[in-house]
C-alpha cells in the first residue's frame, strides 16, 4: 500500500481474527512509534507490548468501550517518561505521544492490521489502574493504548472533505 493510501484508507478496527501478530510486525509498529516527530526531538516515549491475556483482560475492564482488548492478540501501551523531559512547555509530551500513537496506527494499516486508538491520558483513574496492572513507576505517564489484530471486517474509508474547515490566508 502506498503512503497516501495508508493514511486515507485508515479506519478504526475493533474486531479481530483469531490470528497471531508476528514479532517482526510488532517490531515495525514499535519502530514507527519511535520514529515519530517530537518536540526538540525529546522522544519521551516508552512502550509496553501487551500480550498477556490476563493483563489485557484486566485492562479491558477499566472502560466499557475497551472490550476489544480481550480478543486483540496484541496491544501497545504508549507512555511518556517525563524524567528530564527537555522540551518546554513540559506538556509537549502529550503531542509527542499522540504523534507516536498515530505513527503506530499508520504502521498497523500499512501492514494490513486493524487498530484502534484508546485514550488514557489525562484520565487519572484509567492511568492509575494501568499503572497497577503493569507496575509502571510514577515518572512514567501511561498515555494511550493501540489495540491491534488482523481485521475481522473493514470499514469504508472516510470520503467527506469539509471545505468549511479550511481557511485560506485568513480565517
Ligand atoms: C484520543 C482518542 C481516544 C480514543 N478513545 C477510544 C476508546 O476509548 N475506544 C474506542 O473504541 N475508540 C477510541 N478512539 C477512536 C475514535 O473513536 C475514532 O478514531 C473515531 O471514531 C474516528 O473513527 P476512525 O478512526 O475510523 O476514523 C479514540 C481516538 C482518539 C484520538
């Protein structure tokens, strides 16, 4: 799939085939997450590869609309290490991790996986529970989860171009 089609055809996928995702494919997802743009090239991200069924099940119960995690063969937890984070303002780690998450989503699409972005940060309750399950220290901020697997079905690409959202040279 060419780069533009990967972006334009991406949709969230929440139902997966019972088919494992290889370590090579996971490696590419992590590489995409690590190659994302970040403020001052700070690269604050760290990742937990979520494959343990019991722990995934526990995470799936944190929020009712995270149930897809139970059947996802793998998910990637994106986190920010804020120790010594050098970009100012400090909150740029949010954009950094969002860009990392998006790169993982696109790498999933490029490898014919289905994926969905699950929002964690800044919900303190979700972050606390995820911290407990994966034994994550305080200076590491759980940010998002990308749930992944080979798609059981696919959604049609978006088609609408919202001209009213585009302004030329002046608002
Ligand atoms: C910050 C953020 C949090 C999200 N959280 C969830 C979630 O908890 N559960 C879920 O099923 N989808 C979640 N999504 C996916 C959105 O629902 C989805 O991207 C949106 O409906 C647009 O659909 P599309 O991805 O197919 O274009 C989240 C997306 C973002 C960017």
